[in-house]
C-alpha cells in the first residue's frame, strides 16, 4: 500500500515537478560548459564555515 | 579539563565518536571495533561510552555534542536528485524517502535520544556541522602546520564533493567547492562497483589492483566520463552513471563503454579489471595533482592538508608528494567519514576560540592516532591467568630482542600494544608483523593469516631515521598514507623471463624487502618515530640491531572481513584461529606451540562476512 502511494506521488508530483525544474535549471547541473575555464563554486568571502578566534 | 566537546559521525558508514579537550583530541574510536561489525553504521554508543570512560567524565562534563553533517541540507540534495533524475528513479524514491521522513531528517533529535538512552548524564546542546567542514577541520586543526591549504575530496556529504580551504592559525576558511553529482570519490566507487568490489570499502582493493594493469581505458574515461578543466575541477557525464537515480553505481552505458558487464563479486579477476583499476587510478591522480596545484595557487601556501575518503588513496598522495607541488603534506589518519566525528568536535572548539597549542611542539595533535582503548598489564595478566593461557612476561628490552629474533627466524607475530588506532590503518598498536626480507612472506600472510586475495600488498613500518635509506621519501609518513618507491640501492635487477602480466608479476623478487615491495617497486610506507609508540619503535630498533634491516611488514591485526581487534581476548582469538606464531600483548609473550588446542569455534570463517 505504501509503495503504491509512493508510486502515485512519484508519478503525479515528482515527475512533473522534475521536468519543470529542469526546464528552469537542472538541479544536478549536468551540462558541460566548454566556455568556462573552471567548475568551482566559489564561497563568498565572510561565509567561512569555521571561523575560530579572529584575534591573532 | 577545559572545554570538552564530543564529536559523532553515524548512520552512513563507519560510525565513530571522538572527544576533544579544548582543541586537543583525547579519545576517538570507530564503533565497529566494539560491536565487531565491519564498518558499523549504527549509532556509536559503545564508542561514546569508551570516549567518556577514557577521560573519566560523563555527559554532564561535556559542553557540546558536534554532529558531522547537516541532515536537512542533505535531504534537500536528495530531493533535488529525485527531481533531476526523473522519469527514472522511482524505485530509489520509494526506498529512500520513507526513512528520510520517519527519522533521518531529524537526525540531531535521534542523536540526542540515543545519547540520553546511555544514561550517562544530561545531553548537552548539539551543534550540527557540515560534512566537508568536519573533514576540513580534521585535516587542518590537528596538523603540525601554522598555515596550510586544505583539500577535502570524498564521495558526497550534503552537496559538496570537493572543497578547498585556507587554514591560518586558528582560522579555517572555505574558498571553493564542487557539488554532487560531480564527485571524484563516486567516480572511483563506480569503478570499484564495476570491478565487483564493495562500494565504500573495496576502493582500497581497486587501488591495490592498479599496478598489475595497463591504463588502456584512461583516455576513454577522459573522453567520455569526465570533463576535466586545467584547474582540476570537473563534471561527470551522468548518462554513464546510475548512482543519482538508483541503488547501483553503474548501468548499461558503462558496460558498453568498458567491454561488457561488471565482474560478479567473487568472480575471477581478469586483465580488464586490472586495466580498469590502473586507468581510474591514473585519472584520479591527474585530478588530485591539478586540484593541488590550484590549491597552491589560490592560497599561496607551501603545505597541504588532506582529508575525505579520497585522501585514503595513498598511491595518489604519494604522487602528490613526489610531484613537489607542496613542500609537505599532512593527511588526517582517519580521512574517511569516521574522522568526521573528530573534525566536527574540532570545528566547535575552534569556533569557541581554542588555540592550537600543539604547534609549539612541531608535531601534529593526533598522538600517532593512538586514541583508542588501552589495556594495562594488570588487566592483560588477569585475562591470561583467568583463562589458563601460558605466557612469558618480559621487560621491554628483553621483549623487543626476543620478538626481533623470532621475526628474523621467519615467525609471524601478533602485536597488541597500548592504545588502539583511530582510522582504518593499523600502525603498530594492533598489528601483525613479519620479516620483509622473506620472499614468501607476502603470500604466506595473505593466504594463511588473512585468508584473502594474494595480490594484496603489505605495508612496511620503518624507523623514521632510516626511512630515506630504504624509500624515496622526503617527509614523514606516520599514518601509512603515502606511497613511495623503494630506494635504488635496495632494488634488485629483475631477470626478464618473458613478458609477465597480471598476478604472475607477484612471483618476481624486486628488492631486498620483497614482502613490502609492490609490482611497481612502490611501498605504503609508515615512518615510526620514538615518541608516539615507544614499544613499536623499540621493536624496530631491536630488529635493525639483529638483522641490519630497520623495516618490518605491518598489517592489521584481523582476518579478512573482520574489524581490527580491540581487546586482548579478541587478539588471542585471532591468534589462535590463524597461523600467527607468537602473540605479544603488552609485556606478555605467547608462543603458539605452548597453547592448549583451540576448540572454541570451527566454523568461524562462515560467520565473518566476506569484505
Ligand atoms: Fe566524507
């Protein structure tokens, strides 16, 4: 029963949402980009995850 | 005690707990060593209990719990992956969504509940860290470097699969990242799976296979699977992979590209698997080298710290060291996700302003990674006497000398000393040792002790002061995570008796220490200094004195498929089940010939799952 419901949700919600999402922007960013020279996502300055003590 | 933080990694692969005191690791262990289930992913209850016991504290004394990844961010990635994979991926959706909704999404609550259930005091607040933040913190904060570039490369945590950081003093800043599904770790795992090994643990075998093959598929990988930029960043062509839409790594596209279906797990290894291993290894090294060059350029640093599962690729690390992109490399010994427990805790203490006081010593803060349980001579003696096990008790000098002589006579020795290692490698605390000069030692140890494939190489432990005489290495390698060539003066001329390929290559004696010399004249070196494991250092010294050779074969104290032993009882069981000749536990020497017959279990080998 649960699997049936999940299958329905998948077909009626996930599949259409997935196709729409990919029209806007691929959630997995799969396209190869020959024009770019790097695939880095740079971290904005000041958004460092571990800051530690700043006084040095 | 200043500021105790308990780190936890769990629920994916190789759960672990670590306790950090004001930025200094004081205890850490993987759950598998206690539950005896390899790569145990369950909540690390026993490891937590151990860490608290080791420090003599309860949860009331701990100021924070650090969890190594962000479940809600990871769930968003899982959702995005469902969307990105449509219309394929229904089965994956049905299998993975329910556990996410029922508990995984509330992982911090789950951790809190499990900790409370231990009955060891009030659970302090839980700080959720990011997966790669945990890796990066584990790589930089305990390193011996004042400042360094930090690279973390793994399969995937939340979104990040590769991250670049800049560590300076007590600060660690992220500079850039690559995101799922574009992952070097998952590329390597895809080949691991395709070659019939287990994902998340068979990668090490694939790396061991690589030198037997020719990289004839490397160009195909570069052409079809990976779009690699000059700076080492990349995208994978997801049409060839299945891990983003299903429960397997590769599918038909991969089979067409690499000449047929994947090898079945216990099927015969053919030329193709050797060549696939050599090929993906070559591409992996190329990516690592380019990323390292970029790290150097973007940070201006001369030292590099590494963590993440790919940093366990000691062959790749060796190539990095050899290329000289950085002056020196330090690799977190628990580079996989177990080390995330330690890193998460270190991220919290760093945020609170902990100083890296170990920098003044010039050494790292890992204490040789000997952060696990230890057993006193009183405890060991009580165990041996309680079971009427015959032994001889000796002082360290006599013990080292006696064991060195036995080793030189061809004996294989189980070696159980002091605190257990944290991380996947045995480093001379829970090791099986042998004479590396003996040409039969590799196959004897593989087949009679470990009951595993004969191609798998063994690692040398070498006195640090003699490392350069035996290996082409120009830095320390205390954690067996750098591969280096055997030095020229110890290589032997190989007589060309026709073209040997594949496993036939094994039979050739290549150096004065053949048991640890791989087919390409390389070795996974562990350098042993006098500080962190004095008993092991003394043994190597005694072996050098007796034979002139400062090297021993060092392999983990376990059999295939079983976690490394922890307690004296586990060491004794492993000793009795295998063809190990002598066992040393603390100050006690046990001779197999004097032991009562072992009748405890005849069918143990069917109980241990294959790895
Ligand atoms: Fe990881």
